[in-house]
């Protein structure tokens, strides 16, 4: 299936979508001591939300970041596209990494009033996702039901930030530069104006659950194999959903290798892109089109085999 600008997200959209789909990232600040900054980097995983397009980060009170930023507010923040289940192992075998966003800028602590505002926004993020999931149709529930709710739900991942037993310092990350890094390590600088003007994909908050729900279902993974055969004329031995967006989705298919491999393995994982006939307006539309494709693929195989 031929790629074009109309069937793929822009780099700015990809950055915004990755930031909106995840809820944790790697924060890096410059270590400080009594003499000031030592130019060594301290790094740890922290949780965050997006508010008006900017990351708001919750740092545990005992973290060194809270000392480091008093001396030097400069920092960087890296967020990867969420890849649940077995996907990390498959990508590793392909010598690839998840697509990710690298931000640099200032880590600015919020004053008390701003902290309250950020906390209210956090609560709304959690509630809105839970409402959308609870009110979802049978079609959506059918896709999401197989997912690991604890590890793929953004709302579940953020709930611990409201735990009164743990104290946090809340920061706003003022972005000064943005870079998109693809799975092969290719880097692309993205203008901040483009980031501000772009919108996150509508599926971003639910992407991890959608991907995991599809990959945990043997029936849906068999459908992905059929997609490769029916729509791309490719025989895949196995297949996993890699990413989803309003324009379509990417699949990792295990296909016969064209080259002789040293380990004797005849198969290799290859990435394929499938594009919807119409952009998905929401999670309901995505699941509906996915089910339609599944039915269409089964019908085409059945008719060609005379069943």
C-alpha cells in the first residue's frame, strides 16, 4: 500500500500524539552540589499530563530533580510511543526502538495555585478516559476487553498521583526544542510553531489499550494475518498491531526472509501500513472500520476458496 502525505501523520502530529498517548517519560536534569552544577546528568522516570499542549510533570518529593532544578532549571524530557505486551521484544529483534519524542527546555516549579489547577486537570484527564471507556459501544468493548487494563490504561497509570500518601512537586516543562526520533534512530527537528498548531491524534489516549486489546486476541491477530494476505498480497506467519491513528494502523508481520540469515531463521518481522478509506473520528469509528475490514477480509478469502 503506497504511502503518501495524506495517509500519514506529520512529524509535529506524531510528536503531539506520542505525548498525548503516554503518561510517563524520562526526565533528565543537571546534577547539583554545594558548588553548583557539575554538568552530570540525573535521570529518572516520571509521570505527566499535557495541559494546553505542554507537559506538566509530577516529581516525587525525594527525587534529586527537585534539588537540581533549584540550581539549574535546564532539562530534557523523552517520551516513547507506548508499546505494550510482546512488542518491545519484537522491535528489539528487528534492532528497532519505539518512536519517541525528545524535548529540551526548562523545568519550572509551579506555585501553589498553579499546582491546584494542574491537579484539577489531572482529575479531569482520568475521569474523561474512564467515562469514554464505560460508555463505549459493544464494538469498542469487544476490542478493549482483551487488553491489560492495569498496564495500558492511562487513567490507571495516573491515579497514583492523587494518592495522599505520596508527596510530589509539580513542574511545567517549558519546551525550547523538539525532536522526533523514529524506530530506526533517524532524528527530525520539529518547529515549536508546528507543534503548537498541530493536534494530537484522536486515538492517542486509548492507543495502548487498543493495541494491546488487538494483540491479546488470537482471533484479531489472525485477522491481521488475513489483512496482509488480502490487502497486500503478503503471506505472514504471524502478526501484531504496532500503532494506531485516525488514518490507519501499522502491523508487524512475520514473513519469509528474502535473505539467508546467520541464525538459520527463515522468517523476519516486517512493518506494514494499512490506511482507512475514511479517517476515524473517534475510537468508535476506528473499531467499526477495523471490524469492517475483518469481515471483508474473511469474505474475500472465503469466496476465493469456494467456501
